[in-house]
């Protein structure tokens, strides 16, 4: 079975991300989760924090590896020799965006193919920006993110332990 790359900012890691990873590990021999770093973006969690959280949350999988990359994801694919990407989609809007991105990636490197995995319906409304806003106002994000992420959000916003 093939190996696959799952790129994203994971800022923060959501239950939707974990749903995609959980399903991907059952399909692919290896899932290379790549934390994409864009120097022009402002991230809520540092790359080290995101790496630590993802590493802890996927430690029970034998076939998941976490990497960090600050260049084009197609260059990472060349570096590791994996040319299949997975992308989680929550809605038609997500699909439209991810479809265009997949075309751009394939245009940059003709070896690249993308497989779309729709999240389970319970995660279809999870957006990182909405989760951060809800956490900022002290809202309950426990069904949206894993406990370690919820704790980290509360610590960042000083809204409890």
C-alpha cells in the first residue's frame, strides 16, 4: 500500500484532523503528517508546540511520522519520495479550495496526486479560527479539540486550567 503526506498548519490540532489521520492510518502504510510553516503567516501556537501536540496525539500509531517543513510541500514530497497527498474536507467550500490547491501542486510537480477524505459529520463545522475565538471567550471547546489542545488553549488565553 502507498505512503501518503498529510500537510497542514495544525494551528491548533482539531478532532477533525485526528479523524482524518485515524482513517488514513488504516488505508496507507505510512502517514507523513507535515506541519507546514509559512514565514508570512502569524501562528497562534509555535511550530514546536504544534509538533509536540501532534507527536503526543499520534504516538500510539506505528505508521505516523511528524515533520516540519517551511518550503513548498511539493519539495518535501521530492525529498521523501512520497507523491500522494491527503486532504481532509469538511464541506463543498473546503473541497473547492482543496481541489484548486491539488491542481496547483500537480502543476508544480506532475508526480503529485491528492486523495480527499471527508471528515465525519460531527467534525464538519470545526474551523481553527472559530475554535481559537471560542476559547478566547472562555467557551467550551472540549468536543472540538483533544484535551491537551484544550489545556494549551486555556493556558494561552488564561481562561482556566
